[in-house]
């Protein structure tokens, strides 16, 4: 994680001032990151000085009474990185240089107030600033309040020299005049072990340490800057600003509090800039770094927020979050957090690390713009639960280790990287140039977009990649351009066309096994290694049936390949296997030698469903196939035809469902049967409802039917026969070319409709 201290050029300079006596004391620390720079040289020039080294020099003194002039106007930092000089109140240009570092120039003002109206040093009103850990030392509440009252009378500055100022009640701005609270920014985290350094206002109260009250007129400005604010109470707030339409700002603060900055009903151009906000140990649920409760037009820029339940909550209209870093928070950024939507809010150039969720959009927030966002090692990147109408996420890079995390401040650690759940938008959410890399683990997926959202086309993906297709769950949406998903080699995995149709032009299955040869029909087939396999390379000793396959899980895809010499039949809905292991096909699927079939498991119906086969001949009963494992030529149970391995085509038996044998021609509904034309007669009427006006009727004389018809058949077979009359659904008439002389002519008929 990045250091959380302030750099100016190559060095970090922490500058403190305490007004006392005739001169103003400038007591300074020189650091780079958190490292003390001993021996640094500080050249002090007038405010309008130019050049490096700067000129003209300022007149500075080594004593508070300003009787001993420092001739060269240069002071040197001691072994602790500190230096001190005295000068009249005002602004000075300081140039700091040290071996190995480039020279840096800053301007420092002390002892001057807002618009020249005066600075009110709290120590002049009795504040001691002697707390070293926010629990000991003098209670400075009354003294600071007195300084605040004096400053409020003229719109001045309440100034805190270096020290730890413990208070037991809020310092409240409730007047009409502008108010500035200013100190000396602390150089590092103010832990008890280090003691307090810089200007630190601290306490343990269930209220804000500094508050702009609702009693203040709406147009009364406030500025809090350059100091530490530490509130150790679990219900406490660092700085609170209420109901202002005047300019306001919170700048260069180090804040340690369960609730850092709280803003509500503020509708003017206010800002929170360059603040470093972290949480005491054991942050409870509900803690936050910054909360914009409502209002609008706040700019939050380049803040570091660490260790909170929620880093930043944004609610209201047209807020801007620019830059900064959010790390080790349960939720880094909650857009719409706190119960109110955030509309037309902008997030630009933010970095996050080690959060449970980076961005959570809620409470009906809409038209949110998130751009140039970099996430590293967070469990989840974006979560849109039923929100986000018209929002756009672009140039979003989610990388690193995304495995689940536990322990404070994390809760509910398992989350998918990108979740869009049950969105129902008038204007779709757009994801453009959104990327992720790194390990996911824990059963999570990269993209989780639920079916309702997909059906409505409420999400658009443009140039958005998923480098790990094995964890790609569901993606679709209507797009004006193709949404492409890439695998690790940048091959197109899938795309969504303008009509929202998801296509899969390429797919790779990994993890193949070669089970032992199948030597008998298999119920609930479960070879060794099946649980992790995507391809089964099968062989058998003869034609064998597989009646079911175990290992079904929602969305699992598996291919069965026959690498042997005999047919393997995948039997449709075989009752000998458990229902959840069956193949949901209309007919049996045959795996020809060197053939294959791919199945997808459907957990809704608990069945394996056929995606495709390598050979059209594999579907029994539709085209042609190997000898069927079921059916024996009885009516309507056999295959239509078979094709043997030697390419011999054998037609299956034809059978009708009803047959009749009646010498009188009374055949009910039979479409086929045996009848007679009596001796000396030339016609017979066959009564059957099977006949219709379009029937094709075939007549054959068969003198072997005597037993079946209980007659002695005529053996003279030179006659011919014709159908001369058809009465639909009733009968037809057979007429002979000549009447049989001694015995009846025995005939068979066949009706084909």
C-alpha cells in the first residue's frame, strides 16, 4: 500500500507555527515519506522572492524577542529533522535542500488571518495543547471555544500551534461570519507510541469534534485545514458540515475517526481535498471515511481513506470524486449509500486496493459515470443491485488477487467481480473497456448478470474482456457494436450482436480422461476422474449402452468421444439410471467409432441436454444408425432402418396396428386384411372406416389364406382385380376380371393413407 503522507516535490515538509511575544515561531520538520531528513538546509526568503537559490532573503531571528538576527537567513535541520526560526507574522518563501534530493520551494504564512482580519491563537486564550495520546492532558474545550468566539466576531482564523488539544465537547461554528480553523499538519500517524506531533484536535465524544451547526446562516462559509482531527468514540465524527450554501472546504487534514467527514444538505461548491482518513482499530458497522448525505456539487479530490466499513458514501446530485485512494475498506465507494440516490455523480481517476467491494451502486442511483478506475487485489469490483439507470463505466481495470477476505473491516467476504442483478432500466448500463485479470477462486465468477437483466437487454458491453472464460457465468445485452469476450490468448470467446444474440465461435475444453474399457451396459456411469474431466475418451468390447452419467452440475459441459471400434449407445431417458443422471434426448444417441457428442447439464430439469454431435448418423430413428438396442420390429417400436458397419442398408419391418380376416368383407377399421369373392360372383364389398377418398388400395390374390378365412381357396390365379368404388370412411368394392367357378377367390388388401 502507498505511504499516506504528503510529498512536496522530492521531499515532505511539515511546517508548524506558534505565535508568541514579538515574533512568530516557525518550528519545522523535514521528512521524505516518513523518514526524517537530518541536516537539511532551509533558505528563508521574502514572499515575492524568485530564483533558486531564492532572492531577496528575509530577515529572520534565532530568538523569540527577535534580538538576534540570523545573518545568512539559512537554518539547518537537526538530527530529528527539525529546525526553528522567528520572524514577524507574514508569508515567507522557504527553499529546502538536502544531499541526494532536488530542492523544493514552498510558501508558508503564519500569524495572518482571513482577509487580514486576524488570527486567533488558541494558546492566547488558555489552551495548553499538552495531550500526547488524546486521553491525557488538559481539557482545552473552553479555551478553544473562547478563541472561536473572538474569531467569529470578525470572520478570523482560529489557529492551533503544534500540540495535542484534547476537548470534551464539539467546537461549533454557528455564526454569520466566515470561519477558518487552521493548524500545522501532523507529519505522520499520531499513535500513542509516537506521541502527538503537529496540531491535533482530539477527543472521545459521541459527536463531531468540529461542526458547522444548522444554527449558522446558510451563507456562512467555513474552512478547516492543515491539522489533525482524532475522535476515538465509536459514535464520533471528525468534521461535520450542515446545511450550507456558502463556500466550504476541508483541506490537508489527518483524520482518525470511525466517521471521518459528515456532510448533509450542502448545495454549494464545497470540497474535501488532500485529506488522510483512517479508522481506529475495530471499526464498527456503519463507520465511514466521508459521507455526503444529500445536497450536491461537492468535489472530493485526492483523499486517502483506509480501514472503514465504507470508505466514501455519495448521495445527492452532481458530486465529483476525483483521484485519491481507497484501501482496506469493507466497501470502498457506496454510490447512493445512506438511503438516498446519487444522480449524475462522477468518479474519475480513483485507485482502490484490498477492499471487499470497490463500487456499490444502490438506492436508485442513476446516470453515474465511473472512468479511469484502477482496482488492485479487491475481492469484488462493481455491484449494481437493481440500480444504475443510464450509468456508464469505462476504462475500469480490476486486477490482482480477488480471493475472499475475512476479518475487520470485511464482512460477507465472498462476492463475484462484476455483479449486475435484476436491473430494469429505461436506459441501459454501459460497460466499456472494462478489464480484469488475476485469480478469483472460492467458487466466484467474473461476471454475474442475472437472467431478468439479460432478457430485457438492460446492460451493454463494449470492448469488455473476460480473460478467464472458465468462470464466465452469464453475459448478454443489446449493443450498438459487438461486445467481445476474449480468452487468455486474446482469441474471441464470444460476442453479442445488435439484437442481443450471444454467439460462441470458439470454446476450449480441458481435462480429458480415458476410462477403463466398457464391457457391459452402464447405469449411472461414473468412471474414475469424472469429477474434474471435460472430455471422456471411451472404448467398449462390443456395442454397449450408457443409460446415465453422474456428475451433473449447473452449466457443466462434457464431451463423450468414442475412440474404440464398437458403437456406444447413449440411451434416452433410461429408467435404469437415477433421474438426475439421464440424457434428455427424444431418441437414443449413438457414438459411432471416432464419433463424439457434447452435453450441457441443466440443473432446472436435472438432465443432460445434447448440444451437438460429430456425425448426423448418431440420432437413432431420424436418419440411419447402427442396429438398435431396443425394438424388435413390432408395431411402432423399431428403428426406421439400419446401416451396418459394412454399409449394408437394411429396411425395418412395416406393420399396421389392425388387421382383419373376414370372408364377408366386414373389417371394422382395419387398414389391411383378408377377404373373399364368392364362387360365381365377381365383386366383394369391404366395409372399413380406414378408407378415404385419397386412399391407395393394393389388392393381392393369395390361395394360402384358407385356414385364416375358414374356406377352401380357389387355386386358379389368372384373374385380375380392381377397386371400382370407394365410399370414404365406409367401404370400397373389389371387382374381379372373371368370377371364380368352384371355390371363392382369397384376397388380401392394404390401405395406405
